[in-house]
C-alpha cells in the first residue's frame, strides 16, 4: 500500500491545483466593517479569493398555477374528461369515478370489474393498467383532441341524471349524484361521452394542446378513501398550455428527484423513519437535530421579539376536552384511539389550540390585557393511513409551530399585519421570498354573525393591502368558524408548498366560554386567531432540505467546518483548533485522518460541509489553516483567530458565502 503525506506549501498547493478560468479578486458581501479595524488587512485577505467559473444558467420561466391561470385550469379539467373518455374507449369495461384537477395536472380514478370470457365462460381478473396501457390511452386522447369535439354544458334534474346513469351502468356515478347539490350539471364531449361535472371547461377538445399533455403513472386508491371499499386505479397526468411548459415541468421533476429529502436525509445522516417503531414517526439524528435546533432557536427569538410569549402544554388530555372543542365530533377519524387512565378516557393530542383556550380561561381577562399572543412548538399526533405516509411530508407525529392570538375586534387588522410581518421575516431568513396568497371567505354554513364575519374579512383584506401583497380570493372557501389567509411558498425549482396559515376563529371562544371585561364593564368574546408559519417542523425541514438540495447555508449547516489532518503529528493541533472553534460557536469536526487527503476532501464535500481546513506541519508551526470553501474553492492560508472571527460573524448574520462584490481598497483611519 502506498501512503503519502502533505504538509506546508504542499497542503495549500493541493487545494489550489484545480484548473481556473480567468481570475479576478472579489470580496464577499458581509456586514463586517473594515474601517477602524486593526485586522482590516487580514480580513480583506480572507475575504479576497478567486471568482468561481461563471456558468450560463438557463433562465426558466415561472410556471403558471391553477390559482393564477384560469385557462390552465380549464385545460386540465377538460384533459381529465378526455382521458376518461379515452380509457373507456380502449377498455369498455372501465367504470369512472372522480377526476379532479390537482396542483400540477389532474387524475382520474377507474374501477375495472372482473369480466367473463364470452367463448369459454371463464372469469377474467380485473385489469391492472401498465405503462403500455398508458401509451395506448394517450394515443386515443390525441385522436379525440384532433376531432375537435365541442364541450357543452347541460343542466338536468336529479331524476333525469339518475336515469341516464342507470342506463350506462355506472354505479359510482350514482353515489356521486347523491352528494351533489342542485343544479345538477353534465358536460358532454360531442355526442360521444359525458360526466357529472360543475366545470369549468374549454369550449372544444381542439383547445387542449395535446403535445402539452402527458400521462405519468398509475396508483391504487380506495373509493372514498375507505379501505373497506373497492380498490380503484388512479391515472396521474399533467397538462400545460404549451409544450415548452411541459418540457420545463419535466426538468423540474428530474431536479426534484435529485433533491428528494428522503434520499438526502439518509445520505447526510439527518433523520430516519424506523419501521420497527412504527410508520410516520421521525427519529432525528444528531446532524438533523442540530439544524432543527437552529431553526427552532431562530423561531423562538423572532417570536419573543415580536411580542409573543412561548408556552408549553401536555401531550395528552382528558377526552372531555376534545369533546368541548368539537375535535372529537368532527375529526375523530384523524385521532388515535383513547387510553384508559383511572377509569377515565384520555386522548393524545391532535391539536394544540384547546390547551391555549384553557390557559386563557384560567383567569378573567380585561380588555387592557389584550392582545395576548402565545406561541408553542407543540408536538401533536394524528392517525394517517400507512399508504398516505411520505417521508417528513406526511407523518403521524409532528411539531406544529403554533400560535394563538386573543384580541379585540378593533385590534384584529393590526395583529394580522404583525403576523404577516413575522411570517415574512422568518420565511425570508430561510431563503423563501416568493409567495402565492389566497384569502378564503365565508362558506354557506358558518358560525358567527354577519357583522363579525364582515369585520374579520375586512381586517384580513386590510392587512394584505397594508403589506402591498397581491392575493386571490376563494369565495366561500373559508372554514365554518372564520375567514383565513393561506400562504404558499415557492422553492428553488419553482414548486409551490403550502406552509403558512392565518385563521380567524369565532367557534372556540364560544365553545370554551372565553370572555374579557370591556371598557364599559360588559363581558365580551375575544377574537381568536390561529397562526402557523412553517406548518410543522418536520414538513418544513423536508421542504428546506429539498430547496437547498441538502447544501444548507453556512449558518444552518450541521457541520460548518471540517479539519483535515494530513498526518497524525497534527492531530493534537487540530483538536486545539476545534476547541477554539466550538468556543466561538462554530460547529466543527476533525477528520480521523486515516484516509488519503483527496478522499478526506471528497468525503467532506459529499457531506456538504461549507468550509474545509487542511492542516499540515507548516499550518501547525505557523498557527494557520489552509482554507477551502465548498462553493468558492481555495481561499488561501489564514490565522485561526481571524478565520474563527469571520466565520462566527457570517454565521450570526446568516451571510451566505456566495454573496460577493468587487474589492474596494480602504485606507485605515488615523
């Protein structure tokens, strides 16, 4: 076995041996002042480096969404109908169920019953769709689109709809019909095919760009989500306004595979789902725990600065609490079974809000006490079927970044503005600054007076206008207990993620009898606001990991710097440097040094460590480090104290190492 050691100049030379393009000296954008600093020249020397090769990046247009493009929504809805028609043309035994549009396309659920061979009389098992079947269906779709069938709407009576459904033997449609409100509408594709539907649709099949439609996959799904009912086959598909958008969407899917948080979680040793313990339960490994703690610490500090008090509540409570709140009646299917405690039933909590209501009710409040803002990182547990679990995105135990505000009606708009300000501050810290916002208003069935609904909706609208944010309106889309604002963030590859919600609640104050004494001495109900920014720590961590592809910014990286000893003789020096780094608040590791230097560097880069410091005999003798940035390459040799000071400052200010500007020489003041 051949072994070699690198020290002194060789360590620095090894780091800088990679080929470079034309060089220029640049300076990172940072808040560290150079004027009046005795170490200004050293700092400037650290920050100066070689620009990374400039690569031309393909500019990708922002893809439209169902929320902001009604034409796209119509194309997707009509494409779903065309796909269902094509499936029944290719496989006449198929029965249709539902076919809604979804975020990036649509799906349709089909039931394939057993059939009988007409010649032999043998039973033929229900069809299982294959990739080849999807290709056949897509060809049939293209034929339907090319024939330019008109798509027309027809309003019929319930009795007429039932008669037509029975005539074509579609039992699932009968169940759907039972749940529909009048008017009952049918959409026809020419005179060839029809389905119960509320619309909207394009005017004819030719308005569907067939080269912008793709069938993606087949999955199983129980009818009505009931595992005791029929197993259906769901075809997922996507549709766009033109082929270029479809091409861009496919590129996004390819990039998403590289960023899959489940793969990165294992590769970077961040978290795991231990099936021996049960599905949907997250085990946070040391590195993932470090990142989570940083996220939680920033969240808590931001809330305390924003006038919130952080609280903690139990994980279980007497079942009567959930009956009072209404959760047991309305959300029982999403709750775990109860447990017996001294002849009483207790429930592991699915929500945090009832606990905060009990705390509010603990004493009589005055109008002078309001607003009250309580925030909690509260872990809750909800029953999810095993088939719906998905990494960190869909789990059974998760920590909500919950907060509840109790305020006077006249305080509501200012409180919502404060929530939106805090939401913006926190999300932008993690790199999310593009939002899609929706205001949902009063549904047909609701609690609370017309006056309180109008006042609350006006307050939410006023807060959004005060922020200057564009938003859409989902008329009638609010919860039965109050209007709400939903905020979707966009990640680095353009995907939307629902995270933040601001929800007014007129229901729980009534159920719990919450009151305050007004200025006139009467007892009044406060307005309650539910509010989450991340949604849950688990899901946000998954989104964050995929957004940066596991390459966390310096301030969030579980290991910010790794020391690579090139000989055992410098191990003690590395441990001294590591001790100094930890004292400065830098998260540091020392490589065991039993691999060749090239392998040590490669391992550190695969673990996405932002800063690598190679340590040879010369570095030990001079008290320096040969520093390499993961994103910028070789930075040169620096004193330990200067490096630690700079890294600590960059970490505290959340300054990303890729922000750079031209070097401007400054003359120190006398």
